[in-house]
């Protein structure tokens, strides 16, 4: 942390995320990385929504279907 004060810890594992936050890291998971890609114009909303739709069948990330639908709706509603 002292060597890389601006480091971001990337993980979807809840225990790993909690440990990282405890020692002061900024933490992002898969969804956060995708949203960040939109904000930094690395991916379009359409590209990210397409990726999100594939998560349940092409990823080991476990996310409640209702939460995934909510995330997709929020991305699609943002102007």
C-alpha cells in the first residue's frame, strides 16, 4: 500500500475485498470494472450491456439475476 498508494484491488471474492478495504485499498469487482470502462470511454454502454448479459452463462461470477437486471437497466437509462 505504501509503495503504490493509488493501487486498486480487483476481486469479486467478498472475503478478499473486505481484507483489502481493511488495509486501505480501493476495491472494484467485475461489475465495477465494466462500469469504469464506460466512464473512461474504453467500452460503450452497448458493449458492456452485452458482456453483462453473458455473465450468467460464460462466467464463474455469481450474481443474483434481479441485481444483474437492475445494473443493466441503470446502465441503459444513463444518458
